[in-house]
């Protein structure tokens, strides 16, 4: 039997990273098995469902590289099926009308099912004596709609969060009543924060779109989410989406909650950025900087590519480009007060910066090697230590105490900007 899985979000909020991981595990499993991935939008709650959240779900899945083989299918457009099967249960005497709702009375019994992660789970149905099938407003109840849809869509495996374990026995009872073959179930652990509580906005960003905005690469975010509760083995952490699909095995999903680790996500994203081509990184930075108003649409691509090459190993997220390397794009320069205090407020610094400025002004070409040669020669002739010139010069031209290799940065900034900043730092910032 061909594997058929589904991801079934409700459009009542932005796509949470826990739901995104559920989507990924379903997608990995479908692709690994050569099966079908179905997207179903569970939007029968008219009051809480919002088309804007459907858009967010679709955009977030596209960002993660997840494409549906079937769908999106909307439950709000399938009411006829829920009514049909509710009427069938009424006609068979398995359900009753109570006012305008349809209710299924569950006889006391032990319901067991095999979970692909947790093993055999048995529940006493006295915990849920009645199940609402159709609400008084004519909409289907969650468990009933799920069973009808999963059966009609021929879903073979349901992979979802283990907060749904309590729903599964209720659905098993309905599968039996309707004469449907139940699928196999796998309930994956929840994602928790550092406080071991379910991940929420208290710990920071929780939606896929927020991480997209920060500038995480989609393949890095997919890589990290895959490691929450699952491991490819051999202590492997870095993996491409294709590798994750090839290696994915539901049996390797852990039973315990997975803790979200922001530092590990940042590290992994940095690893993916380091492997990113300069060409692609240039495109990513350009789109971001233009959107932020820091780069003109008719930008010099060769110039931006030089920046991409020099910052690539230093970025954890794309947002770092405007947070830590704005000196390439912003004029007048914003100086870090602590950097000015530490490196510019020393005797001799103004003279050193002005002398460096005069020597650089004489250069016919402003390449990295030429700039470095001038600086090194000045250091040698003045019997200085390298730090006596390089640290103040770095603060003067970048406004920061830390930057990529200084001479490459100066070459990229260009002669006019470097000379102007050296002059400003020597005459306006020192005392």
C-alpha cells in the first residue's frame, strides 16, 4: 500500500514551529517512502479561522520547501461528507439527535492502538462517554471531521504531536462505528522551552515567519527542526533536506519532549551560511537590504558580492548584515561609544589616523593588498605595534571594535569614504 500522509493545520494563527516540524516529519516520511503528502486546512471554526492565517501557512510551508502532492483541501468545503456520515450513524442507531446536535454515545470499553513511537496505548472509554459529531451550528466536531476526511483521503499514516494522543481513542471508536480501516499512528514529542514548558512566546519567536524575517536560511531551519526529537544517527547534525529525506525514520523519533535551543539553531544556520555560494548570498543580502532601504535597487552587484564574501563566515543570520555590518551601507557612520572610548581616546591616535589618511590618499588604486602595504609600512616606520594603528583605524572606518579583515573592508568601502572617516575620527571623536 502506498504511503499517504497529511498535514492538517487550523488557520487560527500563524504557523507555529511545532506545527512546522509536524509538517516536515510528514513530508520527510512521504518523500522517503515515495508516498503522497496531502495538505488539509481544518477551517470549520468560522469564528476563529482567518484567510490571512491560511496565507501565512502557505507562505511558511513554501519557505520550508514543502510542497503538497494534493491540496490544499478545505474542510469548510466538505460539509456534505460530514453530514452524510452523521446521517448514516443516525440511521444505524449509533448516534442520536440532541436538540440540533448529533451525539455519539460511547459504550464502556477498552480501546487500544499501536503507536509507532510509544508502542501500545490503551484507554478506558468511560473517560469520554459522549462524542459530539455535528455541533448545533451545523459544523462538524474536530474528531469526527478528522476521521471522515482521513478515511476518504485514504490516509495510511497519521504523524502528529503527542498532545493528540487523547484524541486517538475517540477517533478509533468512530473508525469502528463507520466501518473504516484506521491508519497507523505516530505521536511525536512536543517542543519545549528552556523552562521545559511548552514552547510559547515567553521564550521568544514561535512562528516560522518570524524566523524567516530574522534571516534564517530555509534549509538550515529545516535542518534544525528535524533534530528536535529525531536524530539521523552517528552524531550527525548538519544535513541538507535531501539527506534528511533519505535518512528519516519514524522509529528513530524520541518519546520525550524536545528542547528548543536558540544557540544551536544559530550555529547550524551559520554552518549553512558558510556553505552558501557567494552568488546566492549576494542575492539574499540584496533582497534584504533593498527591503530595509539600505541598498538601492540599481546596486553594484560586484561590490555587494565582495561584501557577501567577506562577511559570509561571520553571519549567524542574515539580520546580522544590518545589525553588525551597517557601516558598508549607512552614512553618516554610527559609532559604538565603547569602541570609541577603548581605542580612540589615547595619545597619538589622531596623528596616526591623519598620517594614515595622507598615505592612503596617495594610492592610485585602492585594492586590499595596496591598503595593507601602506598600513604595514607606516607601522614599521613609526616603530608601532600593529594594534596601535589597526584597532583605531577599524573603529574609525567601521564604528565598531570588531569587523571582518580590516584592509579588505577598507578596500570595499573605497578611498573617498575611508579618507573621510579617518579625518572625522581624528578630528571629531578623539580628545
